[in-house]
C-alpha cells in the first residue's frame, strides 16, 4: 500500500467523525421527531402524540430545524395511527395538525398558528 494513502485515509476519517460526531450521539430529543419531507420551503414535521400540546417542545424543534435569519415554514403533525411518514402525507396524519410555523426575515415576523384541536389557551387557532 502507498505510504501516503494510509495517513490520508486516517485524516479524512478523523475529520468526518469530528465534524459529524453530534449526529451519532444518542439524543432522545433528536430521535423524537421526523421531517417527513419538504415541498419548496415548507417542511412537514411528525412529532409524538404525547408531545402534541407541548409548546416548548415545538419551539425546540423550530430552533433545531430553522436556520437563523432565513425563511422557514414548518407544518407539525402527530401520527397516532402509524401511517407511512412520507410525502404526500397520509390523510390520517393530515387530520392531526398541531402547529403551522412561519418565519419571514423579509417581513420581519414570526407566526405560530396552533391547531384548535389541542385546546390550548390561545386567542386564535386553525
């Protein structure tokens, strides 16, 4: 084997593991939601049914997925019927919305539209 290849391979492997080590860590938050897909700017997020009314849980996901200062549109759903989590979303998933999140740096606004089915103490819902 070429004496330069082995150190180079080791260096590349080390760099990859170093830069992606957070992706391999066992994190219960990371494994508790799934981005089912994306259509344009809109991302569809599936969360556990037991977290559907947890406002802070939703906000943690928003911070994890959205890049600060960039347009971000997220639609959150639960999947209590264990329907396939892919696009187009199954009607059973579409029947369980929790939050529609919109952030626009152009308009300088952030909007959280919560589902009325959650019965959260908010003024307006969809």
